[in-house]
């Protein structure tokens, strides 16, 4: 089996006595879209932050593109990216300026061309000169997504990337993510509370509850395992009854 692009092995993470992850392991290969699902506080964001090297786990192994994000931070950051509905780019800069700064940081070869293409695909064309602080939350989410695609990442970590998007834009974003996967084989590790979207986008889903993996498989396998017609049904069952 080829080396996975992303892997956690036996990861534990405690915050002052709160165990956010409790022996969590998973891996994702090239071109896979893996969804991390689970109730509020399950440990999803913590897992992404560990993969990004923002948080050092109390125990366990972390590998991204075969490297430790703690030991080879900049080699990893050159080849991955991250977007979250909860991270904002500097408010006083325009959309264009923010993207330009990141393009320079990432050494994007033809920044103007890349920025124009992403801005077009994400429907931000008319907002290029707008101050980032003046954008609606859905527009900021799209700007964050544009930022996360600037360096043609091999792996993207997406924390609720479609939260606050209207249904039309959310659909366009899903199409864009699928196209990125098809064209470049990008690996995505993604969280969402929108179960219909997860079914539409993910090859594989992992259900977390209280820091533990309680189920993993294709959306169809998970539905069958829990005897539910939808992932929404699985979610309700899992979060109300806990692990079986
Ligand atoms: N910096 C921190 N300090 C203390 N506790 C934290 C910290 N970050 C997360 N936690 C705790 O760890 C647990 C997991 O949090 P996490 O943010 O990973 O959940 P999540 O699955 O992303 O939830 P949500 O769906 O609400 O985004 C929670 O109990 C949370 O309170
Ligand atoms: Mg979260």
C-alpha cells in the first residue's frame, strides 16, 4: 500500500484534564475526500489542528506527506493548506491584497493569473477591491477557500468550509472541490455538520464521539451499519445514544 498522505496513529490530546482525542487513528490517501463527523466537542477541529502542527498531541504519531508537521513544519506548509469558517484574513486589506500577500508567501509562479482564476471560480470577481472586513460571512468563507487553493496543495484541511454559504454557493464550492480532486488528485480532510453535503462529497467518513472513532467507512457502509437511510439519521443515533 502506498504511504498515506495524512495519518494519525494512536493520538491522544488532553487540555487540562479534558480528553479531546482518545487514541484516534486514521489515514487518507491521494485523491481521497475523508469527512470527520461528530457532535460539537467530538474532537474534529482538534484532529485538524494536530495534523497542521498547531497543537502537539499528548501521545501518538502524526504524519503529513510522510513528514512530522512538528519537525518539518515549513516543508509541510509548502504543500498543504487549510481553511476554516472560523479563521479570518486581515480585515483592513482588500480581497485582492490579501490573496496577493498569500500568493507571495507561497511563491505562486503567476500570482495574477492564479488569483483571477480562483476569484472567478468562487464568484468573488466583483469584490476584488472590497475590504475584507466588509464582506458577508459567506463571502469571507469563499475568500478563505480561494486562499487555501493558491499553492495547489496536495492536501487540504477544511474545517466546516461551507458553513454560512447559501445553497447555490455551497453547491459551487462542492463542485470546485470535486474538480480540484479530479484534476490534481488533492487529498481532503474535511469537517461539516451538513450530512447531505458529506454524502455528496466524501469517499469515506469517520464518526468521532468524545474523542474516539466509533465508525468508519463509505457513507453507504455507515448507513448500513447503523440501519439508517441517511447519514443524518446515523448522526442523530450516534450523538443521542453514544457508541454502541
Ligand atoms: N484550546 C483548548 N483548551 C481547552 N479545551 C479545548 C481546547 N480546544 C478544544 N478543547 C476541548 O476539546 C474538545 C474537542 O473540541 P473540538 O474543537 O476539537 O471539537 P469539534 O469536534 O471540532 O466540535 P465542533 O463541532 O463544535 O466544532 C471539547 O471538549 C473542547 O472543549
Ligand atoms: Mg470544530
